[in-house]
C-alpha cells in the first residue's frame, strides 16, 4: 500500500519559484530553490521564509482542555499565561517519545497544539485516547498554513505589514493580530533556526497573499524562499532535535537532554518511570559533536571510542555552512558524553576523530 503524498496549499507557487519538490513526511515539500548553502546563509545573515504548512495543528478547548494537555505532555502547561508558547513532548507508555510539539495558550480553556507533519494522525489518536473528560478537540491541519520568517531581518520585514509592535513580543510568546490586512493571524516569536524571527499561522485562503506581501516587504533585505535542506543544516547547528532522527518512540526525554521540558510537578504518561530514570541516571545521552578529521557524519554511522569499541551512533549529521566542518548529534554512552571528549565516527570504514561539544554548535 503506497501512501498518498499530499500537496501543501502553495505547491504551485513553490514550483514556479524553482523549488525542487520532494516527498517529506507525507507531503510534497520544497527541498531547495537555489543551493542549501546560499539559503542557509540568507537566514543566518538576513531573512528567509520557509513554507512549513505540512505541520499539524490541533485546537483543544473547553474546561477540560488543560487537564488533557497536562496528562499527555511532559512540560507543565499550567504555568502558561495567555499569549505564551511552550516546547513539550508526548511521552509514550514505554519510556520513549510519541512526538515533540509546541503548546500555545490563547486564553483560558483555549489552546493550540502544533505537531510534526509525519505524526499528525499518530498524535491525534494518542491524545484522543486520553480525552476521557470531553475536551473539544479539532484537527485544523488542512486549513492552516505556516510560514517561518527567520533571520536577523525577519522582524523588520514583518513589521512593515502590521501595526502590532513585534519588538514587544518575547521569545516563545505570540499575539493574534492583523498582517498585510488579514485578520486573526498568529504571530509567534518562535522558530527552528536559532537565527531569530517569527512563525506566522494563517488560514490557507489568505496564504498566497500573505506570502507575496512578506516577499515585497523583505525585498530590500534580499529575502529568499528557503527549503528543507537549509532547514536541516540550520537546526543542526543549533542542536535542535528532529523527530524520527534524534528522538523517537525508543528515546526517553532524559536521554535526549529534554529534562528541562519534563516537569514532575504533575502526573503525565509514564511520569513515574521517567522520574525514576532521571534519579537513577541514564546509560546513554544525546550529544552534539564537531569533526576534527575531515569528513561528514551521517545518520546511523557508528560512533566509537579510542579503543575502537562502538559506543553509540550518529542520529543527525551534516557539513556546517557556518563552520565549514562536519557536525552532528548522536547517542553515546554516558561516560563519553562530557564536552571535550574525543569520539570517532566511522565513515566508510574509517574511524574519523570528532569531539563532543556543548550545544549550540555555532
């Protein structure tokens, strides 16, 4: 049975812009328009726009919405104020992670959950399973387009299109306002690049207008459309996890370095076992590393110690455009996880030296 690949609403526009479309997470997505390095540098130095409309959005409303979020997510959503967002994850019952997500508190009894495209159905079914008190759940993924306007000139670009003072919106906070004459747009100070900027949630009926207005506003900054290739190199330089690579159904939040989004002030799925793991310590940890020898680490390459013993594997790897060296993330045994530790990546049969580094890598 072959899965049907969906198109995002602006598929034709991306094709016209020269986007090379590839299947990703069940959707045709632009992987690049020019070159990954050119697009990466545009985001680090100026401004670029990602169409990430493949992401999933669920609304949770009603008096039992927060209770449901608290039961299924690892972070403490009761701490959120109106207009605040929170990075979190959905633990499974066996110690792994169903997905990572962002929880947006619009107001009391009104939340938006943003989940990974490849996990929309999986997450919906998982959360629904725990919805025993009748929170109002709605999957609005097909109606919402999401544009990530990222880079040091991102705010200046968007500011031309709205009367909302974007400089007053703190990191991981958002507002619902008007953009380019379109009402009810979510303007969120979040992103997956570490380069600053906003994420813009808009109904698909206004998506093309908003996209074009953003590009008009950013013309003076040489704004560029950015594909998945540069999205991956940008997030890797920051050490941000990618679901399916660095975290999955078999990796615990503690192993993945996500203890900071795992709050034991409440009960959530598998919280007792995860708490026990945190107290007892874990046998492996997700680390960032930089190559010392010349070579590019790739997903699933073995990681060895100096004696040649396998101590883990690479989960994500690339050539860093900013550093011009290979960088990556991978799980290693805890005794090899301290920054400064020499490790060896097996690249095509050769053990190439690398060093564990604190995140971010850039």
